C-alpha cells in the first residue's frame, strides 16, 4: 500500500469509527442491543475507545512505512478534536434531527 493510500485509509476509518457510536444502539458496536438506547456517556466512552483503535491502526501503518515519529500532547489534542469533528454527522443524526415517529407521538 502506498503512503497516500494509507493516509486515506486512516481518514476513512476515522470517519466511520467516529460515527459508529451514534448510528447504532449496540454496546461497543457488536454487543447486545440496548433496550432503551444507550446513554450519551456510553456513546462518548465508545467514541474515546474508537479514537484509540483508529490511532492504533494509524500507528501500525506508520510503523510499516518506516520510522515512527515522536508525538507530543499537541498531536493528540489536534487528532482528538478532528475525531470529534468527524463525529458531528452522527451526533446530528442521533440528537438533532427531528424524526417522523417522534413528531407523530408528540402531536
């Protein structure tokens, strides 16, 4: 895999992983379905876990490409902010979109 392909793979993996906690109601994506939906703090914890999993993928691809560059706290602050930004569409879908089934029940 080329370096450009690895970069796009990490970006795509981050986009998918950032939205997974908000798209489904399963515990850790593969567990049992939550009966009444997952609370927000569980979704946030899953988001942090998936951030580290995507980071592990990126680290493995970087190690395969050559020497791993040392990173400071600034790198993790920026990538964490980027990961949360990538999660915005899933957050909007879960919490901000008005769905027909809710609107019919409220009327």
